[in-house]
């Protein structure tokens, strides 16, 4: 899902600047919700066009980062509708580009695929460390803040996902290494030679026919042929 | 149907089909032992076999079973302690050193596993080398090398650094090099051992076509019976002995056929 409804939700409580919206998205919902200024500006424009939010104040001018936006009645209805509907497409499974690479690598590049699995694991480890330290930054004070708890939950979701991916890399490395040792059947691929293979087939047929005929055009030994008379 | 008309993978290719073809290599009661401290290692123990023109014979067995020694003896790289080795009726074991060297240069092609490169030479130079060593003109050798590289589907490797070749490409170049002198016998030891299934199949098809179309006698050894695609007969070697012409069982492994007793008796009949 996009950040559209998250923006509506943020505006539900009080009107604010777009810049503040961007900040809050990441601060309250976790790093996976971070959007850049361009994306945010597009979301705002679309929401305003659809009449779900409106400008209520701030400096005059075309730049929407100087203006304050508030949610409209239609916006509140849209948010309520979205809130009450369950996720329409169910739990969508993420696509893993690495797995695509590995499975399409072909037998010759399995070793390379293993290296990619390794570097993917490194990335996951780094990311996991970052998320964990992020989570550790949330300190429990005497006052219970709902936002803190939700951010912690959001980070936990990311952390659990990364842990799963790490687990997966271990499995992937084990299975790909195993596959390297097997005489596995691969979907046939035209090799690096490509179209040259057809040319090669013709050349081979001719050459092998000549060899079978033993028309031995054995190149004449030059002066260096020591025992040519033998 | 004459053997020429039957494809290399055709099950009809039983041993009998070669009976009219010229015998390229005949080993009779060949034995070879290596002296070692303490005990001697018996590498070959009374081996007899016959390899004919256009035949691809496969030998499989675990490491240390004597496959490599058998191929060395067949290729004239080593002389046996006992028994006779005859190439087209000529006794290898009675040849002088110079005769044997000439024989190896001209009549035998060898493909070994791994990286049989001379470091620092380009792909084209590697393939030319056997001809150059035979005193052949440089330009003639280069032309022949190109021709054979192309035929082995390794034409695209000419401009590649030998170190950058894939395992399969390396074997193709090695086969081109073994063939460039147009030998009548090719010995291949573990030539498909380190390859993936598809590459293994492709290289075996190349060797099969070499036997079938170019009428070169091919003797191939590999630890795995499953590599022996298209070979016939397929022999099992153990402790320096050929432990039976186990073509049916091996073929069952190669082609994933059910191993039934009836199949074996049908093939032998």
C-alpha cells in the first residue's frame, strides 16, 4: 500500500505542513515508511485534487511545503472506509530479486550466485543491526507514549522480516552449494556461443567427415621434424 | 543396419555392431604395478580389451581403481609390466623411445581433467602447440587450430584469456587441442568430471559425434557411470581389473532406466 492513507491518518488529528507530515511518517511508523519530498509532494497534490485534503493556511504561494493542509469531510470518510476494509489482496508475498537472479543464473554462474547470496547476507546483517539500534533508541520513560510503542512494533516487524531473510540466505547457500555438486538437469540455455553453435555444427560435420575419410592432410613436418623419416 | 547408420545413443549399438570395424587398440593381459614403500600398488591386473574404429568405450570406477593407468597405457604414455598393447597391430610395448614419442605426437589425442594449460599461452596457441611440436608450419597450424576450435564449439574462446574460460569451454578447447593432430585414438580422463549436467551431456555428445562421425576410437574414463552418455560398452573397473562389461546397468544409470535383469540379458543376446 502507498503512504496515501497514512498521510490522511496523520492529518486526522491536526492540520500541518507537508514537511512535518514526512517527518512524522518516519518517526511514528518506522523507517520503512520513509518517503522523499518528491513522493510526498505527489501524494499531497493527488489528495488535494481528489478533494480529500484542503489548504487551510500558511504562507501564500505556489510551493505546497509552505502551506498548511487539513483533512476534509470527504477525506475523513475515505480514511474510515479504508480503516474498516481488510487488506484486499490478502498477505502479498514479497518478490525477491535475488532468488530470480539465482534461479536464472544457469549452471556456469552458480558460483557467482553464491557470492551474491553472501553479499545479500551482509546487507541483511547490516540492516538488522541498524534496525535493532533504532529500536534500542526508544527509551521507556515514566510517561507511556503510544507512539513509542507503535514505532517499536513497526521496527519489530522489519527486524523479524530481516531475520527471516537471513535465515533464508543460510538455506539458499546450503542448497546452491549442494546443487553445485549435483548433476542437476537445467532448462537448456543457449550458451555464450549463441548463434555460433549452428556455424560450429556445420564446421564439425565437415571436419569430422574429412577425419573419417582419413584423407589425412597431415601438415608436412618442417625442418624441426626430427624423426620424420622414421 | 551397419554401425555407421545407428546414432551413438541408440540402444541398438551393442558390442556386436563393431565386429567388422578395424581394431584400433588391443590390450592383452596387461598388468602394471607401482613400487611403493612397504607394499606395491597394483594398478592394472590382467586387463584385456579391444577398441575399434568409431567406438566410444567408457570406463568407470572409484579413484584408485586403475582407470588413469589404463588410459596412460592405452595412450602409450606408460609401458605395462606385462602383457601386450597393440595400436593398429603395432606393439607399443616394443617401440623404441623415439617411435613411442612420434606415436604419441601423431596418433593419440589426450584430454585430461582440470586445467591442462601451459601458462601464458593464448587459447589459439594452446591448440596449435601439438602441431608446432610436430614441426608443422606456423600458419598451417594456426589454420588447423581455428578449424578445430570452431568444430568443438569453442570458436568464441579464441579471444578469451584461458584463465577466464568456464569449465565447459576449457574442456572444449582441450578436446580441440587433442584433435588438432587428427589422431585415431582419443583418451579422455575425467574430461567431464567437473561439469554441470547440461555441459556434461554436451561434451559427451561432442565425443560421441567424434566417434560416430569422425570414426575416432574414444576411450573415456570417469568416476561416475552417469557421465558415460553414449558410450558403449561401458566397463566397470575395480582394483585394476575390469569387473565386467556392465553396459546394461551403466546405461540404466545413464538413461535412468529401470534396472531389470531382462534388460541385461536382452542387451547381451
